[in-house]
C-alpha cells in the first residue's frame, strides 16, 4: 500500500505534485476553488502568491497579484498601489470580493484580503 503511493508519486510531474500540494492546502469549506468560482457573485478564494507585477490602469499604477490553489489561477488587482506590505511570492493569501472575467481570466478588483 505504501509502496504503491510512492510509485504513483514518482510517476507524477513536478506540476502535478505542486497542484496536489496546493489543493490539499487551500481547498477548504470556507474558500471556493478558483476553477469553480462563480462570476459576478461574492466569493472567497485562498491560494499561494505565484506572481506580482505593477501595471498601469486608467493612468494609475495597479498591483496585479496572481494566486493559485491547484485548481486554477486568479488575478487580484489592487488599484492605485505599487505594493502590499507583507506580500511575498510563495506566501498565502485569502481574498473576498466579486469575480469577473477579464481577458479570459478570473479577476477580482480591490478585494478584502488576509495574508498568512
């Protein structure tokens, strides 16, 4: 039994192992899976910070944070900000807001957030 688990993990790619790790950590009863998140409804997402970048939106800088939970990725946008104190790559973040589709990506604008 244990040997079978080890063999199955050895056959997985690094991406598959990472997805499994994220799913087991972030898919809880309180957080919605990113792949199953409804649009235009209040949602709570939790995940790992995968990427951050500052981009101009309507003439002002905005911080775009990409989070992943193993089921997919979402973009969280904080308008008028270049940084969030305590935010780091690989860190955990939970966000609450209304999701919408922007360039075929789930996007939340200025959500409430909690870093952990």
